[in-house]
């Protein structure tokens, strides 16, 4: 089976970090977002992958080839951002198996892929959400998907598609993608994968769903930080540092230098960081960044950034009320 991973997006909601780094290479829980996805694929026995790249795609290719040489990797370029359906269409020349597993590159997931494959049917990952208007949703009938709707205005289903698609009949998917492109079928101005999947359903393909409770979005700062918390709860490090107070869970890279500071909870300190005389919690400090005399919370600090604070001296009398901004 081959994984297909679209990673061509600009990551607009994560600027300024994505000006110089692809969204999928942002650090979360001590590793690039894409690294968590690839580790999961290898754990479940998937060793072939197609990456649909675009903006800063050469950095993604280098990351995969340097860190995951055991994955047989193909890289295709999506020249125009015309939608997820178009991204998968771009990857079609690399398809060499009957089965493919499509995974959006900006989500971390916790699903037993092997159990999904045992269903022996095309299946889409779903999660019940309170506000389905922000997602593509699946409308069910008799245990199968009857209809897929992209960002519905009316609450027709709460089963949101979360970016995991197991395709058992890739030949029919390719046929449906070709029809999508040839007829220029667009929803909200884009060539949507959900429309291609609907064509498959209309042609008789039985498509079901599988539940995804462990689904963590990395598409904007607040969700990146919440995903960081989840990953640290699972895999925080136990590194001890002299003269540093550590409130677990945290991740501290072996190459990071930390002095006279308080870290955590939920602090990720990446490779080659320097943290001195600071307090850092619920934050991600990216590789090579330096933080001096600062108090950081709910923060994302980019690679090689330098943050310098300044402590204040006070002589405050009784019943004083002092605010710093």
C-alpha cells in the first residue's frame, strides 16, 4: 500500500513561521509534524509514500530523505493550489498499488491503521464535531456513506472528515479524479477530493467510515499548541538539568542548553536552543532559538530567533497595585 501525503500548502494561518519553513516541518512535541505522521506509517508497515509538494518543497524532500531513508519516497509538484482533489490528481502517476492511504500533512492522528485495512472497504476517517460547517461531512445510510458535503450550511451530519482516506479501489479513484478535472467540477472554487469520492459512490463504490478520536490539528497557532500538549502528555522527556526546575511534561532536546530557568508544563525546547534565566510554559521554542531573561507562555518562537527580556526592580508599598504590559 502507498501513502499519499499532500504537503503543498502555504500555511497562511501560521505566518510568520511559514515564511521560511513549510508548515509540516514545524516542531510539535519535539519533532516535525510530518515526522509524527511518518513514524506512524512505519509502525503500521507502510513503506511507500508520495509527497505532493509546492511551496518550499525542496526542504520537505530533504527532510524525508535525510530522516526516513527506509521509506520509498516519490515527490510530485503541485504547480497551482487548486484544491485537495487536484493535489491527489497530481500524484496519480506514482500510484502502483490497488490500495492507497491519503493523509493530510498538517494533522497528527492516533488510529490503528491495521484495523482500518481489515474492513476490506474504502473507508474515510470521521470524528463527530459540534460545528460541522467548517468541515466536509459524511451523510450515512444503512452503514455506508450516501453523500459527502463540503462545509455544509445546514446541519445535515456531525461526522466530519478528518483527513484520513483509505482507498481500496484506486483505479476507480483515478477515473473519478479524471472526471473531476475534465468536467472542472468545483466546490467553493476548488477541485475537491470529496467531489471525486462522491463520483466513486455514485458509480457504485461502497464507502464506509472509521472513527478517529485521536485527531489533532496543526493548522493554526492555538491548535499547534494544543497538539503539542497532547504529544508531551504521551512522550515527554525525563531529561534532568542542573539548576533548572522542570514541571513535566516537557521535551528538552539533548543539544539544547538550559540554565537557571523554569520549564513547563508543556514546553518543547528544540535542538540547539539556549534558554537562560527564563520561565517557559505551554510554548514551542524552535531549533536554534535563544531566550534570555524572559517569561513565555502560549508562545511559538521560530528557528534561530533571539528573545531578550529584562527583569525589573521594585520597591512597592502596602496595598500597591502594579501592572506590567
